[in-house]
C-alpha cells in the first residue's frame, strides 16, 4: 500500500489529505471508499481530476497486468510506504494533479552508493 498526499476541497478551501493506494476491489473506483468517507465524515471531496487520473491509471494497470500502486508510484513520482512510522527528512514534490508524494528509499539508495 502506498501513501500519497492530495489537495482536497473542503468547502472551497484546498487542504492536503492523505490517500492510500493498494489493490482496489474491481467493482469500485480505487478511491471510492476513501472519497466517500472524506465526504461523509469530513465534508471534503477528492478533486475530479485526481479521480479521473487514478481511474486511467487503474485501466492501464489492468490492461498491462501491473500493480496499480506501483504504476501510481511510476506515474506520480514516489510514494511513502505505509509501513514506516516517520518520514522525517523526506523530499516532497507535486505533480499536475496536485498529488504530493514522498519516499525515503531514493535517499537511502543514494546513501548506500
């Protein structure tokens, strides 16, 4: 499972919000349950362009028989492994869809080389 930070709409105000991408249920959009929870519990919404981008990535992943989470890492940059408790010292970047993603593995690899 990979963690990404996206800018979600909370009553016209954009704020960062963490989403998690793993192996979604085939019958639902990869962010369906998270978007539903965000709407009902926090009054926020995932931007349509982010939902569309993730849908397209899901189609590509299925078509090419690859993992959605790994394709998202490739397409959106790097992600944070949900397994690590702290990500201090990470580098952050934003793509065109307002998705921010971080990873320590690139930094760890460069330290080891």
